[in-house]
């Protein structure tokens, strides 16, 4: 399956299927008969919510590691840097560092919370309605 914008669509499809199976079996165990469209929409919403939370946690840990003197050269710091830089770079261009203080994580936190409340939560509510 070809990728799209650097995203492995086969892995995303597998995640949606596995999350859908989890939600479907959970519904069956609770005595409900979930509808397929509701399970699909809800599984996409749950995966998007998980993605936002992983980014928020990663940026928070990266900010904490930046306060530690040796944190910049640690392998985990490099991993978090490669993971969060695509989100932080546009915010850094928008708001450059002021006096050595990088405020871009605050902008990204705010943007991620907006995505969570304006995009993901309505998707989750729609999926719960359709189930």
C-alpha cells in the first residue's frame, strides 16, 4: 500500500482495524451490537486522540529534558527531537526564541488542544452516536 505525505498507510489501516476490533469486541461483551460505521469512526477518533496525547507528552518530556544540562546529548532527547521537530519548527518560525527562551512548545500545546477539542472530540461524539 503506498504512503501519503510520508505516512505509512498500511500501518494506519492496521491500527484502525485493530482498534475497531477492540471496540467491537468490547461492545459485544457489554451486550451491544455495534454498527460497523460507528466502530470505524470511533476507532479513527480514538487513534487521533492517542496521537495528540503522544505528541503532548513527547513535547513535555523534551521541554523537561532541555532544563537538564546533559539532556541535549542523551539518545532519548535526540529521539524526541526527531519526533517533535516537525511540529515545533513551524512554531519556531512564527515565534523565534526570546532571550534564550523557546516558547514554541506553548504554541504547539495550544494548537494540539484545539485539534483535540475542535476535531477529535466531535469525531468521537459522532462515532459514539453511530455505534
